[in-house]
């Protein structure tokens, strides 16, 4: 009897220890991910700023396609490194294999929905020849100004020359990435599309390649505090959608609405910030 009592006592002590060990493990994992999370901000800002400043002079001195290609591939490699960092520390899970089919293609107007601030980073990390249509304020940001200028990125303050510049980039073999909502999606409803992408596509006779982006978290979505820690891992999915080919007779407004309706129809069965279909009551 004494033997069995001792065995029971030992087992009870082990059972008491296991929840404590699990709690300690979870606490350590959470603390580790939190450190990696804020470290990611530092790495993005510090590395981006150093490289951007280094690119200012070359961007001013050298013009033409070859420096732009170098700049585009440089940003691509920086984003590959950053996304790799996020994945290595278990902060992000990314399913973007489909975009590999576009790696060797050029002259596409890539149109995507915009659930969060990481969207452009995720897309460019998969495609080496991309030019982004970016906000003018971002083109003056120290983290992006030099590299984006060297890469030939187009900012939306270009006015009448915007379409011409976009056409030049497409003719040079780059892909043009546009988020036609003009801002991040708020909640489950897409913002009305701005038709600039359709005008560029029709005037340059460049195909529109749609990309569907879904996220399981609202992190860096509209209204999310910039430094607020989310739950990890953050799960993102990037899918290749339908391709739309314009003709010289294509009406710009009708073409743009056709693409917009495709997004509305495709995303109608899912939450824009989750990769799972929404339940219909």
C-alpha cells in the first residue's frame, strides 16, 4: 500500500507541474513574439532608411530603365528579407505560391483589394519587377523616398502626367501595382473603385490582372493602432484572379466597373479580413 501511495503522490505532483510548465512555455513564446514584433518595426524602419538614403544620389544622377530595374529588384529583395523575418519568428503565415506564375511576366496592371498596410510588401516580395502607384506622402517618407524614386515608382500627385508615366513603366516591362480603392478596406465593404487603373489599361492596351488578398486579422487595417500587438501568427492569402484584356474599342468606365463587379462578386462570400467564407444565416 505504501508503494501505491507514493506512486500516486508522485503522479499528482507531475500533474500539478504540467499546467505550470505549459503556462511558462506560453508566456515565453508570447514574450519572444512580442520582442520579434517590435523588432520588425525597427528593422523595417532602420534598414529601409539606410538603403533609401543611399539611393537618393543614384536616383538623381542616373535615369533610364536599367537603374529602375535595379531599384525594383532592390525593393523586392528588401521585402523578401522582411517577410522572411516575419515568417522565421512565427509572426506571419503566407500563402502566395500562385503569384509565382507572374514572376516572368511584364506589362500587367495588377489590381488588388487592400485589407491592410502589408499588402504591397507581400505582393512585391513575390514579384521582382513591380512599380507601385503610391500616395504622394509616402514618396516623401525617409524609409521609402530614395528607393521608390530609384525604382521609378509613380505617386498619385503626378496629375496629368500620371497616365503617361504609368504607360512608360508598363512599356519598359514592369508590372504596375494599383489598389483602386485608394485606401484600406474598412470592414467588410469595398470602397468604390477609382477608375484610373482602367484608363491606364485601356490607353496602353495592358491587361488587368486581379489579385485577391485575404487576411485572418485586422492588423494594420483601417483604424488599427499602428503599434498595437495582434495575435500570432498573422495569416495572409494572395490568389491570382481573373485577367481582363481591353481592346481599342473598350469603354473605360464600363471596363473599370466590370473589374469592380468581379471583386464584389468574388469577395461577397467571405469577410475581407478573413480567408474563411462567412456564414450565411
